C-alpha cells in the first residue's frame, strides 16, 4: 500500500441514492449511508439527543461534533 491510498471509502448523504448510484457503490466496494440510515446511526449513538426528552438539539449536535473533532485532531 502506498502512502495516502484510501483503504476505505465512505459516502454519506442526507437524502437518498438513485438506483444507478446504488449499483455503482455496490460494484466499487464503497460503503454508503443514506439519510435514513445516517439519522438512525446518529440517534443510536446519542449524537445531538438530549437524554431526558429524546429531542434533537442542533446546538448540542454542533457542540458534540466540535468536541469529537478536537479529540481526533
């Protein structure tokens, strides 16, 4: 493996993938997550969710993303 060669490619969308895009992703071996899957993943992980009322909080979501980015910087 050469430096900077991708070993894993992830494609995310907040919407959906067309039939053609799904076929291309399948053939290429790329991993994908559409909007419904991404939403479920984030909710399951508790990202942006206030535990006491299970309501999405956009400012909390941004704060958690920034904190996560700092951990991986």
